[in-house]
């Protein structure tokens, strides 16, 4: 079997160490060695966005990165956004309020993407929202609730100075 | 409904979903999240040729790779194939050979011919590269229009490519055509699309020797279909087949039935004695799960001078592919039978055929027979254009009104009095501002801009009450602390049943929705699962009945304990109180504790415990209806279509959760938009699929879809809650509405589209060929 490379990264604030072949994807490392099963694989070719995570604050597709490329990096997955077990992040709250999800499979990627998008653009127009989330695919909602949720989250985060 | 039923407190409210906290935080549990000790991973080797003989297959190098546990070919697995059929599919009806793996020859690109089971998915895929295989290519059958006449047979065992041919002549149409002012004919084509659930298919199977138990986790819409068919394939009893139901990432029909791969995993898990996981990748999902909508209908309509529809003659042809998912079915027969839709149509004659081709098998996709609405609504716009009448006016002249109901359709359907096509037509026309748009459109054309409006009106048979589809059950138990567990045969995969069923139970039993947990899969009673727009009516009625049964007992016990009359009690939010005297009350928890732990205190003759099971049998059909209208702008320079507005007026009876209903409609509408404008699972003439990634198979994004406006007409159905099914409707109404809008925008060019997709190339070539004439 191929050589196992030691890996270490900070995932949702905790140091996670593991071993993997050079070809191990970041998505598979996060799912299988860091227990972040909220990282979902919808296409494994970088289009659907379900596997989106933040790497040192930037939204990336974890299916298109090898785990070794993230060695030493700080990773935030959807599991790392809510402040505690009883409270949702404003983006998560907005997705719930606005019915921005049905089956929930694409949702982690959308939530992470929208959080990053609002970080970069705290006061987006509707057109900017639609463009900003067009890198993620959802097959259930027709995007109606997702656009509305992004609007709500923008307003809430702006109001609370979170963004 | 019991006499003491509470007033609707939660039904009708947009209650926030109980599913969401876990799903928005990444704590859902989908099949790929299941990890078992010693679990192995399966991968399938698939044909790159549409039709070929396997001349050599050597798996020795693959077997020798470190980490590989086993390699299987058709010869190893296909002896289990006697039982490989869906429970909707009668055993005596003709079907392709029911093999899990191709054996001797391959019949479409994606046909699995070898299966590797290894320590990891990475190693399993490495091993597939080491499988040595040689093929002798054969001429494939790709074009379904000529498949029936081809000398090449997709399934040599069947002796031909015609799967079904159902002619239903009706001599009464002859007279109508003879007397018609207009006879108009067109062939309407849909094109190959696929469901694309964001979670692909997947299954984990774990065999327990000596116990004889197969334990399964799967991405399924129908845990009981998996239990029933899986047990049959394995030769075990259903009591030994344990199907766990977790979160399921969409299906749209694709996960109603077991695929060949699912069955292979079940068999292999038993042969190996180790748990086996298979997670389909996206390429497999796009090429080898199921395709749909590969069909055409030739429609001949007889129309009177005043625009009245006098008769129709229909000829439907559909591509079943090689291995239709769930077995060969006859949606074409449904499509033709349903063609009259919401109109007085006169006599109808029809013929419906399906053929096999060397392509991915057909499967159910949200509104599997929506060709009836596609062909009819596109035909009505064509008729309007031919006879020079406004398409809304033509529909108004023919639409069924409340005075027409109940209505016996010439094709055998019976519409109940609770449909409302006329009302939804008028509501949608008002929402879009029909006359104002026509004025704006005329003005725009003077300015060289091309706007279009399309509408589609339909009636959908939902919640069908026959055969395996006919019933659902609910086993409801109030636990000792007063919280409620309800076990149901559904398979919610986005439909929000954990919330909507809890709303129904909450009102009927008198608790809060958050006090109710829905359990699906293992432990529930038989049901066909979630699909066919059936859960609200059929499962919902079972949930109501189960809750009602428990409520009667709760009230009887509370009356006894409080020394009050049962008639004087009311129940709400987990508190049983004397009407008008809220201080005199006790909690559900107190009643439950008495029922289980102090049963000597129960009224004499009362059985201990607080549980009830109910099974609901649905009427043959509960029809819902809707009208979709959308507007678009066509750019004649690029051929690009931009949707401007999209309105839906629908009647799904009593809404359990309006937010959820609007969400179901929106999802279906956008699938319809994608189907007409973007998505195409296209093959070349050699049977090579050209859309194997999301860069080629274009699912709509947020940037392509307009804001949806929903209106509701509420005519309660005669079923217990007054609901009607609504899951599929969006995907039924949207394709013809979008198509008609584009056709309307193309009308000034003299172009007559009759096929999809209407992508920019198609639009430009329609304009070009019209101007050549």
C-alpha cells in the first residue's frame, strides 16, 4: 500500500491529526478522520458545492483538494459554525426560518458558502445573492428559500455586527 | 375524527421544521455516514460500450491487489436473480433478464459487469483498473423512434425491442373528426433527463450469520420495498430483514425501487459475511441510475368552430432504455388516459408503446406520466395559434367548471366534486396580470423585444389507492413521560414529514408538534413509502386515525381520574382540562404514567398502555390541480431565454404546512425549468453518453430561476384531513408552461417548436429555419 503521510490541521478549533495517502482528499479526511460528516460529497468534481468548507477563512471545495494541501491549515466545516449545541449561526437560523432546505444534503455546503459570501459582501443586492450562491446546486428547493435565507441572514448579521 | 377532536391549532401553520436543526448544522445521518466495524467498500466496473459481447474477462490481477477481498462477475451473482423485481411489477409480465451484473454481453454504457469489494473505495477503484476485459462491439439500438423495427435486439431473450404496445381505439372519435371545423396534428417530443438527487444512491448491508438477519441502511424512498424485495432476493423472511431509515438526500422517484447494484450489495454482504457499503458516484448516477422523459406523443385534435375540443387521437412512444428501474412499466398508457386533463375533451382514442434501447433504463421521475400535460397544454397553445384565438380564452371555453362536477372523463377517469381547475386558471391569470402583459408584449414587439407568455393547466391524480400503493399505517405510542413516538411506513427524503406528520398528530391527539417524533423504516408497518404525491393523504390519514384512537383513550382515562365527564374535557398542548375550568387539568404525562405504571387506577375494563395502530385505505384517486403561468424574454441575437415571472395557482386542498407546500411546488417548478431549457442527458449516435458530469448535465442554479409567486385555492378533498397530494405537481405544470412561453416569444418569427430542450442553439436554429421558409 502507498505511503501514509502524517497530517495535522485545526478543524473547528480542535487539532486533528491523522494519516493518509497523498491522494486522500480533504473531504475524505474530514469525513473519515475528523468525524465531520456534515461535509457532503455530491459530485466529487467541484461543481455542486456540497463539500464546501472554509480553509483559513476562504470557501473551498474539499473534494478538489488533497488533505496534504490543507496540512497545517485551519478548517471550518458546517459543524463549526454554531456557537453551541443549543444555538444556530444566523445563516443556519435563516435557512430554517425561510425553508431554505428540504432533503438537507446540499445544505452544509450552502450554509458555509453563504457565511463566507456574507463575510465578503455584507449588504448584497438580490442579483448579487443569486450570483453569489450560483456555485452551489440544490435540487429540492428551487432556490426560493435559499435566496430568502441569504437576505435574512445578511440583515441579521449586519444588525448584530457579526459581519 | 373523534368527537373530541381539537380545533386545528398546528395544521395550516408554517411550523418550522423539526428536521432542520440537525440538517443545517451538518448532523444529519445519511447512508455514507454509516460506518460499521470491518466494513468493506464496493465499486462497480461498467461498460464503456453501448452494446458488445464480452470476449474475455480476467479478474485475477484485481483479486491479487492488496486490500481486495473479493471480485464478482455476473456468473457469481446472477443465480439470485429469480426474485429481482419490484413489488409493483407482476411476476408474469415480460421483463428484461433480471441480472445484477452483465453476463456475457453489455447492453448500455454504464452496464455493470464486475464488482470489487475492498478495504477502501480507493483500493476498490484501483482494482477495477486491473480487471482485464475485452469486448466485441455490436451495433447498438440508440434511436427509440426506430427501435421497434431494428434487427438488433437489446435483449435477445425477448426477441424484439417492443416492450409494450397498448392500442385503445375508440370509434366515437371518427364522427367527431368528420364534423370538426379544424383538425390539427403535431408530434410533441420530450428529451432525456434524469432525477439528480444531490445525494446519489447508496446502501450499507450487514449480515449476521446464525441470527440470519440482514441489517441494511440505504438511501431510499421506500424502506418497505427494500425490506420486501431485499428479503426475496436473499431468500430470507421479512422478519429477518432490518431496514434502518436515516436522512435521505432527495430521490424524485429514483429511490422508490431497488437498483441492480443495491441487490448485488445485499447478496455480496451475505456471501462475504462482512458489512459492505456502496456509494454511487455522480458519474454513475448520471449514466446508470435512471433516465426519464424520453418520449413523444403525436396528437390529433378535433376542434369546433367556436374552439370547443371535440375529440383527440393520441399515439405515445416512450424509451424504456435497457433495464428500466423498477421493471418495465407503462407510464405511456397513463399519459394517454390522463390526456383530457381539466377540459371537456370528447372521445379519445390512443395507443401507447414502449421500446427497449441500449441506453440507461427509464425510471420514475417526479410526475412520471406528465407527458399528458406537456402534450395537451402545448397542443392547446398550438390550436389557439392555428384558429386565431387567445390561448387563455380557448382554455376558458373548454375548462371544467364547478357545474360540470363530478365529471366522468371519456377515458374512464372520474373527477370528484373537489377539483377547481377553473378557479386556479382565473387566479393565475389575475396574478400574472394577463391583459396587462399582453399589452406590454405588444408594445415590446414594436420596440424589437420578444416577450412570451406560457400557461399550463392540469389535474393530477395523487395518492392512488390501488394495489401496493393503496394503504399506509401509523403505530402511535404515547410514552410514559407523555411524549409521542409514531412509526410509519413513509420514506421522507425532503418532504418534511417529521414536521407535517407531527402537526397532524399534535392537533388530533392534543400535544405540541415538538413532542412527537416520527420513526420510519424498521419497526413501522408496511407502506409503499414516499412518492407519487401520496404521503399527506394516505400516511397523513393513518397518522390522524392513530392519534384519534389514542386520544379517545386519553380522554377516557383523564375523565375517570378527574371524576369529570369525557364530554367536558378538551386536550391541547399536552394538557387535558375541563372546558371553561382550565385549573381542573392534568397532563398527558400523568395520564401516560397511569396507563403504564399504575394500571390498577385505570377505568374498569381499560387496557393498560397508551398506543394505537391504524391503517388507512385511500380512495382510488384524490385529484389535485394547478395552473402555471410564466413570462420570458427571448434574445434573438444569442437565443438566450430569460424567465421574467412565474406564478402558480394550486389547489392541494387543506394545507398542512403552507411553507412546505410552497417549497414542494418551487422545487418541482425549477426541475421543469431545467428540463425545458438546460438539462439533457444526451447520447451520440453510437450510444455514448455525452453528459457525464455537472459541467455537461446542467442543473439550474439560483442565477437561472425567477422568484416564484404561489396562490392557493382551497377546496378540501373528501379524505379525512381534506388534503390532496402536491409533491409532483410543480414538475408537471412547469415544462409545458415554460415551453409555451418560449413558443409564444418565437411566434413573431413564424417558428413552431415541437421539441426540447429549448437551449440557445435550438432557439437560434428555430429562428433561422423559420426565416428560411
